[in-house]
């Protein structure tokens, strides 16, 4: 199997951490590095959370690069009310070492692209690092293979305003800049599809019968998240947005959508809204592939099988788990 080289740009965050678990358990991926920006939590905290997840569940020596601590123009607003003060459900885990945490996330993205012609980026947080890298060296992105962005919303309401998805709302100027300047079409993995990915109590109960340590970790970090979703949206369980972006990168059959021109509102009452020109009013060349449908059951089976491979015989499409 030929591995695909990727940079994962993220802001861990509970669902980012679940996405990292999926990535490190997917043999299709060669993770060249992880970069963090501020979003769910400040960038340095996000790097520490990513390091903790990697050290606890992976033997791979993957470096983590702290990127931009603040959005391009607006004041940073984190989602620690959603993810906990530590970003991982207020469990306050401690890492034994920080040797794999480095600085210069933007420069790492640029240098990696310049030195490779087949690197893709899976962006799970605000697009601050990507925008900064584009501003600094746009030519480096000519080597970009594919770009996946967990962000935006098309025909569904937002999750931090009536119209805006959180990642694009945190740094709308960066999101708009990337959509207008990236030389590759952006695969927009937005709330229209990610809202269908719900980690339910029955799934959590199921995994707790499979793997003591990994299941314990998932249960611990999502408990706070589940409480938040119940209080805010009346959902029993929690929406895990980011793992779908990783899964879609691996298997395109999980989602479908259409090409369109997209721009992001930078200011005002609609700040962060992704405007999808689905009827081609602007007559502009499509800059994105907007996902509109997903097979949530197939995703969840993939997710569980990757994280709990020794119990693959117990994870089947007829077991009524999902």
C-alpha cells in the first residue's frame, strides 16, 4: 500500500483528538507533522493535547509544530466552554515530555510543501496557519496534492452563530483568504455532513467492552462534550466533526457533494458564514467541493474498526451498535 503524505493542521480539542486517533491508526497515511493553531484552545495547549494523545496511543515519532496563536484580525475566542478548560474534557492530563513540540508551524508547512510534490493538508481547525503560509510563500502551494477543510456550513444552521461554523467564525479573514487564494479546490467538510456523526451512549458502552485504555480515554474526554451537547442542542451523545474529515480523505465513498464557488463573510452579523454559490450567481470558477451527504453508519464502522482492530469480528453491520 502506498501511503499518502499529509500534514494535519488542528486545534485539539476533543474531536480533533479523536481525528488524530483515527489518523494514526490508518495505514494509508504518512503523517509528516502536526501543526496547531488557536481555535478550540490556544495553539500551545492544542500542541500539548496532541502530544499527549500521540504518546499514549502511538509509537510513531511525529513532531508537533505550534503555529499561530491569534487570528489574522479579530480577537481570539476559544471553545473551552465546549471542550473544557484544558481542551480535553477537564481531565488535565500531563505529558512526560515536550521533546516533540516545536515552534514555527507556518514555516514547517511551507518547507514541507517546497520539499515534496505530493503532500496533502487535512485542516481540522481555523485556517490561520494556512492563510499565513499562503501569504508568505504562495508558490509552495503549487506542490499541494489535496486540501481538506473541516469547516463551513451550506444548508444547515451554524454552531456558534445562526449561520457560522466555529472554525471559520474564529478566523473568518483567514478562511476567506484561503478560499480565494489556494491553488487547489478545497474539499469543504462542513456541518451539513459532520453533524450526522454522533458518538452515542450505546457506542461508548460498546467500546468499553473492547479496549480498556483507549475506551477509557474516549469516555473521559467525551463526557464533558456530551454534557455540553445535551445542554445546548438536546442531543444524547456528542457530534464528532473532525474524524469525518480524516475518514473522507481516506475513503471518498463516505461522502458526496458538488463543486461550487465559496467565499466567507469576514465581518458583521453573518461573520464566518460560508457563502456557497450553488446556483452560480457569481459566474466564478469553482474553488471548492462542498460535501452535502455522508453515510454515517459506514463512517462509524470504519472509525471503530480502525481504533479497535483486534475486535473487528465484533464490529459488524448487523450488530445494532449504531
